[in-house]
C-alpha cells in the first residue's frame, strides 16, 4: 500500500524536526560532559587541598598516639608502684604489730620481776667472776635488743607514714594520668573521624561525578549514532525509519538527564531517611538512657545485688586457670590489668558494665566492710575514692585478681600481709 504523498511529506518534515531535536540533545549531552569534566577538575583541586589537610591531621594523630602511649606507660608504672607500696605497708604494719606485742611482753616481764632491780640481783647472784661477766653480757644483750627493737619500731612507723604519703601522691598522679590519656584518646578519635569524613566526602563526590560523566558520554555516543541514523533515513526519503531513528536519538540523549534527576531524588530521599534514622536513633538512645537512669536510681535503694553472683565467681575462677598474663590496660583474654579483669568478668557473666578503672568501679558499688563481703563482691585496696587495686571475692578469704606485671591472673588468699581495705557490692 502506497503512502499518500502529502502524508509522507508531513512525516518527513516531522522526522526532520525530531532529528534536529536529537542533534540539539546531542549537543546538550556534550555540554553536560564538558561541565562534569570541569567539576572533576575542580574536585581534584579540592582533593589535593583535602589530602594536605589529611596529612596534617595524620601527623597530629601520630603525635597524639605517642602521647597516649607515654601516658599509659606512666600510668602502668604508677599502678605497679602503688601495688608494691601497698604490700610494703601491709608487711610493715604486721611487723609493727608483732613487735608491739613483744615489747609489751618484755615490759610486763620486767614489771613482774621487779624491773631493773631484778637485773641487778641477777648479776649480784653470780657464783664466780666468769659467771658474773656472762650475766652482765646477758643483761646487756637483753637491754640492747629492747633498745634495738624500740628503735626499729620507730623507724618502721616513720616509713609506714612516709609510704602512705607516697601512696596517696601516686594515687593522685595515677588519676591525673588516666584522665589525661583518656582525654587524649577521645581527641584522637575525633581527629581520626574528621580525617575519615573528609576523605569519604571527597571520594564520594568524585565517584558520583565520574559516574555521571561516564553516563553522559554513553548518552552522547548513543545520540550521535541515532542522529546519524536519522540523517541517513531522511536522505533515503524513508519517513517511518527517520521517525523511529529520531525518537531513538531523543531518548538516548535525554537518558543522562533523567538518570541524574532520579539519582538526585534518590539521594535526597536517602538523606532524609538517614536524618530520620539518626533522629529515631537519638530519641531511642535518649529513651534508653532515661530508662537506665531510672532503673539505676530505683536499684540504688536496694542494698542487695540482683546479679547472678554464682556466674560471676564461676567465670572469675575459670579465668585463673587460663595462664592469662597481667597487661596494664588489658581488657581481653590476651591480658588483663586488675580493673580490666573485674570489668571483663562482670560484662560477660552478668552483662553489667562497671567501668574500666578502679575509682570508676567504686562508683558502681555500695561500700561495705571486708568482713561483710559476699562472693561476687568487689574488693578494693587503697582509700575510698583513690583505690589502686581491685579483685573479685570468691568466699573463704579467697579472691581472684590480676596482680601486677610478671604474674598471671590467679586466686589469692587474704592474709595479715595482704588484704583489701574495703569491699563493695555492685548495684
């Protein structure tokens, strides 16, 4: 069937107009590529500046890491010194107590025997000169021993007093140092987050722009091909083919614009969703904090712990058989310090976070005397508010602890020479 010449002429004119539109779209696609390429160039320039800023931040991070390490090393030494001083004070106190008892016995013996007069009689009752010399030597030895004991007693008491002052000073230094490295770690985390954010932002922008360029170039090629087909069809006087080719060219050239538009909408929706998620998360977090705070407030009125202390003592005992070394700042099975050990046990046996430092853990307990301690309670060495060692009471005067460098997590027994100053039940 032949197409009416007028209709064919109209179709050819229409196809020609569509073809011209396709060529225009092709030009737009080319302009889009040029514009996006310019954007990439600008982003590369910005990326260079960001890279310089990242280098500065990374340099600051390295310096801060060194400061954190130095602070940790200092804190580790202070904790070790506190532990040793605590043991020294305990030993001296026991020796002072025992010597006090001996001196008291000697004093009572002298009073019963008539004090100095009994010594004179002891010498005067000598049966010979040789015997007299022996008795004088005996008396001299006794008097000298008493004087030596009294002198040593005075020196030991002075050393205990001095050691306690030193212990308090080290405890204060320890708290200051721990606070310092904790702040440095927080500062380090912020710097690292800033660096990662900067890098991610520029990388994402470059990636998105490059993707747009690739799509624009593909659309440009498709438009060129379709425009060529349109021209060829026009030259052949094939109105139907020209119409199809022109439509194809228009569609190809407009693909990039549509895709970019959809991507922006999607990005906007994603951003909105993210903002909602953040808002929801923040609200949820705040609610949880409120619930936790309320729970903590109500539970603080209860002196008895609601925790499963049997699982706490069971895990503590189990860890003492694993040959886990003391590592200052350690909070894992590869190594513990004293507070890291107690924190790990409570977190894994009772799902309870009690903090990672002795003083912080004091804030989680109801104070009690050591004689009132129950299995699962925390035992503290040092003054309240400035403790330097913590362990988990197992019962029967035994406790699980991560002692000090060179030792493994173990079970120890309270003695006159080493026992805690106070205990605490986790609330």
